[in-house]
């Protein structure tokens, strides 16, 4: 057996090999939400500043393909950055701030994480 073979055999060993000293930290809490339940659904335009929500449903609208391509898909988590009185919103989606007009925001139904 060659020395390189030994290195490969130790690759998964936590004490030796390439992973020695590796540590993984995750600060996010595990969140569970029932995507099939319509209870407590609100439109994105009804959310409040700071809400963290999960997309449950998107009503078919003319721009649904545009929303899907931007990442607004079922099960996606959003944080509300701004909401206007008219229902326009700014959200944090995958570390990007995106603004939606009231018409688009009112077609996206979400649940708040509690």
C-alpha cells in the first residue's frame, strides 16, 4: 500500500487526515412549518417590519415566472425589511434586498415563523 493510499483511508477520520481540526458551527435555529396548512396565511403585503416568513402559496399572476426566477418559491424564507401603507414590500431573499409592488406582494401568501 502506498502512502497516498493511507492518506485517503484517513480522510474521514476526525483526528487525522485532511479533516483534522475542522469544526462546523451553525447559528440558525431549526425551523419547522407545515407547508400544507392554510391556517394563519397572510399575504406578503400584510406583513410587518422584521417579520421572518415562509412562502406557502403564490397566486397565479402575469409575472409569476419572474417571481419564480428571482427565487420566490414555495418554502423559501424571507425577512421583511420594509412595508409601505399601500402594501409594497422590501424583503431579504438569499442575502439580497428585493422590492415588490403591492400587486405582486399581495399574490404571495406566507406564514410567520413563531
